[in-house]
């Protein structure tokens, strides 16, 4: 999937804009991370580490977010972006 196609998914652009504003990133920075980690594939899985999803949540990280990599791989884009929000809420200090 391309960046342009990803942004056309219903609600994605708005969700990314909200995350960017809330945590002090740009939408392009968030897209760069998602593209590098998963090529915009919600089911992307690293065969070695088992990291899964748009930003490659590790199994231990998923557990800390009250979910699992198996559940993450079944989530749609918006649900995964909600999880990104939860992760940032717990782990990111706005610079």
C-alpha cells in the first residue's frame, strides 16, 4: 500500500492529525515510521521478533497495552492507531 492509499482510508488522516498534534509530531513523521515498520500493513509481522502491526508492537509491549500481537494483527487501521495513541500516552513525553 502506498502512503496516498493509506491516507484515503476512512478516518486515517484525521486520526494521524490528532496524534501528531497531541504528541508533537508531524503527520509525515508518523507516516514515515509506519511506512518503515510495516509498509502500511496492519498484519505485518517480523518473523524473528514477532513484532506485529503498523508500528510493530512487540509481544511484551502488546501485553502492557492489555492486548496481544494476535489481537493486534486482527485490528483494523483505526483500532491500531488508537493503540498507538495508548502506547504514546504511556510512553511519550512531548519534547
